[in-house]
């Protein structure tokens, strides 16, 4: 984007935008760059703005603590099914392509 600042013509025209820095990726923000043109006959300045929008906040959810009685299940397959359903309660959204991983827990 900075390479888009150019100057030509004039009387020995040169341009300088100093040492601007880009907005922070995760915080977002705006950087306004002033391009100062030095020229014997027509010195001037121009500006342009570079903006990064901040991402949505990361939202992570965990399922409620679950305690059940062993006798509530017919067999291990029923426990495994309940456990897998419970695991689906872990979710994440927002951020910049936020993902979550809880490994490979077993019931």
C-alpha cells in the first residue's frame, strides 16, 4: 500500500512519508500517512489512510458440568453416546478464524 505513494514531474520533486507503521492485526485501527513532496516550485503534502477492522471478540463456550448415575445407562455404548453429545457443547466463534480443540478425551 505504501508503494502507491509516488511523485513525478515538477522541479526535482521527491516524496517522503517518514516511517509509518501498520495498524495492529488483532486490535484494528487506522494509520494516516502524510506524503510530503519536496519540489523547488510546488512543495505540497497529500494524505491517505490505511484501516484494519478489529475482529469480533472470541467467544468460547463449555458445556455445563454433567454428573449422572451409572445406572442411567444401559451399557458403555450409551455412556459413549452421552459423552459425545456433551462434547458438542464446546464451541468457539469470533476472532480471526478461531478454532478449538479438546484433544481426544474418552468417556
